[in-house]
């Protein structure tokens, strides 16, 4: 299969590696220094937990022309970058697109591509459960097993499921079907935003995060507030057990997170202020429509925004 990975960060790099190993013709869209690294050194990934390094050769492009048609396009972007990419995807004749990453506007994005596409678009959404960072021309990837993507359609069954199965048939990478992908992504956002407000506040110094018991308590409480906001607006809480644990056992969750932040692997958590601000801005609109009080979320937001302004 002829597959494009749009984006060459941690997520896109690992997915490209998987699909190359699966025997496909993989193209990666990258720009600037990252494109040069891929062309000269190849796709270098240090698999942190597996203690191995792989090098794959991929075709590199710096732009997507309308006539460059691929069997599948995986768009591996930050939420704050999707808006700029949508017109480029609409102008391309490829039909099968997977938008992968944090996403608060699934219906609006699908609607845009459906109305503006040069070809009929079939769009699904996913989230790859890997983490890591880029360093010195290579990717450091944190993953369990062989990688996994939570994936789903807004219309029930994934319309090009057969193509996806073909893409991953020679790999051990898992596709975890989620029939409520829009709600799943919104629930995931409730976890990501408060936690990253504290991590970014301490500039990724995890020892400081662990010692800051006040903000640890606040961000776990803020997660619970976020779930209550979603529930009040009619969004399913999924996975339901996840929301239940956080809302009913916040002290247990706080100590579990402290143990995680003490591990060396936690320092590879990837997050940016730009994406965090975009996610939080969208959720602020939902909080304003809900009658659920969010004092802990509000306090973290005010403190983080003030620090960001000062920096």
C-alpha cells in the first residue's frame, strides 16, 4: 500500500516505522530540519523500554500536492495544528484520512473535509498510545507492547476498515475500535489539560511536580470537574471506569500519579503550551455552558496563564 504519514514528530515517526516494517511504501511529510534529518540519516527511533534502536528509510516530501494520491493518509498533528492542515487535505484527491491526536472538533473537521474536498472523503479519528520526545535527530519512543491506536468513526462502523486491516496485517500493532470516538477524545482531554498545566507550570521538572502536593490535589480534582462538565452536557463518560476512579478515589489516583512521575520514563511526556492553550480555550466554552462549578480547573488555569504571560 501507498501510505502517507503527515507529520514526523514522535507519533508520526513511530507509526511510519510500524508501517515500513509491515512492508508498505511509506512517505513522510516533514519540513525544515526534520525533513533533512530523515533524508540524510533515515528514521531513527530509540525504543526506550525495549532498549533498542531502529533505522528505517522513508520517502520524504515537504508539501502535499492535490494530485499526490495515497491509499491512506494518517495525519499525526497537535490539536492546534489541525486547522492549518485541513485545507491542504481537502485540496488533495486522496479519499481515506485518519486524523490522529487530541481533538475537540471532530464533527466540524469531518464536515469541512466533506464539503470542501476535491474527492469524496472518508474520515475517521484516532489516538495513538505512545509518548516520547525528539532529541539529536532521533525519536525517543515510549510504548507498551507493539503500539496501539484507539480509532473510530463518527458514523458507527469505520468505512474503510478493510484498508486499515490490510495496512497493519503484517504488524503486531493493535487497532482498538471505539464506537464513541468523539466522546473518548473529549474524556481524554479532561485528563490531559489539568495534568499538563501543572507539568508545564514546573517546566517538566517532575521532582517539583511530585513535591507540589497542593497542585497535584488540584489537578486530580479538576479532572473530576471536567468529567462532570461533560456529563452535564450529555457526553458519555468513556471509559466509564476511568472517570469513576478519578471522581470517587482522588487520593488513590493522586498517589498513583506521584509514583509515575517519580519514574525516569515520566520525563519524556510530550506537551506544548500552544496545544494546551487551544484545548483549554475550547473547553472553556463548554464550562461556560455548564452549570457545574470548576474551582480547581479555574485556579490551575489562572495560575498557568499568568505564568505563561510572564514568560
